[in-house]
């Protein structure tokens, strides 16, 4: 059995849904269970129309609401030719659109759009798409049944980034989905959503549909989990920046987590957890080039002879620096800094501290840096007043460039090659960090130099190894 998850770009139109249905049919011998996202752009429209209703732009919101309905009705008209089947699917879509309109008008009347309401509105994209794909599969002669994951995926009440109760969820799948699947019917399940104990709609946060795919794979003890997207797997760099980037045949779970964290378009670490726990490989495949083998994410990388797998960059960052002689030899300073970061509720992408303790650099998003600076100034007001600390500063428009690969462990010369390559091209490094795992080296540089740095490092530490392997 395989779990197959298709993202929004894969199901962006009726034509693309037919393509997805053909892919599913081609792997029918593997007894697939399918998870899909909302049609491309629909979730954004749902959020936009909700904002319109919230801010009294009722006519604009209603127009967008009608557009959402029409987008789905058009697919029924064009691709569902069986009259009875088309009527049944249209009825489902009409019921969902009525519910959506009621929620939108509730937002308008109450002038309130809480996380609970946001989760409910966001759920309609997936709930509208599953009857369409299920119907197209049936139209093509493949038995299929659509499922609302809110009846299957049990979560806590963190409405916008819910945690999943895997034990209860797997029990629900065995009760409702297994009997259908065992009869040779393809289950088509909404991604991204679940429900809490009270029966309220929740969403699974960033990478939620991928997470749903991993949950399904874990509940079925799948042979593999296939994440279908619009690229043929993971590349050694962003091909838009590095045209000669290499496709990676495999990476480890650990490498994939680091790649995702440091800006690569890879499956989110949280998404992988159900698969990691069951040791189920995840394969990234291309909906528009289905014969491509893609990239396999598993316990161990199988790409030998390449210490570095990928060079990535995160942009739109700021570097907040705390420094002063009053920090040297005072352990409580670090504790107070991180406590302030926690209170400020900002996400740290990286931090670096001088061995003397004189300076600590904190890298965060450019929309959060000034809030962090203000709270640090408040926390250390006394130290700043007496001169134990210098003024807390911000360097804006920074980027983190990371070199990642499990083969870096114990391989001499990688760090030297990285810094020599950047130095040869006069690129200045503001801060450096390397974890004890030796899985990555990350550097903070000016954002304007980020793309050039990625190209330089890709040539220096990835292409060089590919060329040496070919030459040998």
C-alpha cells in the first residue's frame, strides 16, 4: 500500500485533476490511499473573502464567495458526464457553499474572526475538492469514495496548528476507511484538517496536507508515502538560482529536516514525524513528470561520495546583536536573553556567541526584530544604563546561507572550502553556526549577496564532488 498526497498545484484545475486521476490509476496495483489539498488558490481566496466580510466589504466578499463556488461547479460540468453522479456531487458542493456563506455572514455580523473561525473557513478548500477528484476517478472507471478528515484525524484544540492524537486517529481510520479500502475502493481524503474532542474543526498548520499524507501512511503502515508536487524531488540548490543544480536521489530524515528549516522547498519536519516513527520512506515526486523517480527521504541517505547535499538560503532576516564587557563570564546573561526571546514569541533561525561571551547574535525575521530589540532593551535597561552593555543593535536585510549534508561528518576540508570560496569572492560573513551533529554550516551574510553565495558554494562544495566522481 502507498499513501499519495497531491498538493494544490497538482489539483489546480479540472484538467490537472484528470491528470492526478490517471496517476492514481497507474498505481492502482499498489492499493493507494489518496490525500489532496484545496484547488490551487482557493484557500487564499477563502481568507481574502473572510477579511472582506470582517471589514464590511460585503459585496467584494460575496463576489469572491461566488467565484469559489463557480470554480468547482465548472469542473463538474466539464468533467463529470454521468448525470446522476454529477447531480450528487453538485449537491455536496452546494451544501458546502451554503455552509461557507453562513460562516462568512457570521463573521460579518459578529465582526470577529478568531482562530476557531479561521480554521473552519480554511477547511472548506479541501472539503470542496475531494468530491471532485472522487467523482473524476469514478467517471474514469475507478471506484472511489471521498472522506472528510474531520471524522478521522483527532487533534487537540490548537485550531491553527493542531497536534494529532495518533492512537485515536489510527483507530478511526481502521473503523471507517479500512473496510472501504479493502474492497478495492480508493479513499480520497481531505488534507490539512482534523477535529478536536469537542468536534470543532482544526487545521494542522504549515505543511498540513503533507502531514495528513504522513498520518495516513502511518495508520496504514504504508510501503512508502508519496508527496506529489510540481518539482521532481529535491535539488542540490534552488534551480531558479542555480540552473545546473543536481537532483538528489535520496536524503535522510535528518538532512530533510535541516533542509526545510534552512529554507529549502522540502517537506516540513513536523510532517515527517508519523513516517519517522514507523520508519516509512517518503518520496517527493512530480505530478507533471510522474515517471521521474523523485527523491527518497528515509533513515539513511543513499547518495555516496557527496559530503554536501544542498546549499540553501533564507532571506528577509535581521540580526539582533547584544554585546558588552558586562556579558563576559556571566552565565545568567544568556539565560535572560533566551527568556526574553521566549516572552517576545519570536522565532530564532540561528544564534551565535563569541567564545569570550562578549557578543551574542540572534537572527530572526525582519518583522519580529524590532519587537525583540525593544524587549531586550527593557530586560537589560540597568546594564545599558551603567554601560555594562553596549547599545543593542540591528543589522537589517540579512540572509542565512546553509551548507547541509550528513557526509560532512568527519570529512576534513569542507569548512575550509566553504570559507575559502566566499573569501575568494570577497563575500563578508557576519556570523557562523555549526551544530554538534556536523550536519550543516550556516552563515549570516547580506541579503543582496545571498544568491551569489549560493551559486559560489554550490560550485565549490557540490559540483566539485559530482565532477570528481564522474572523473574517477
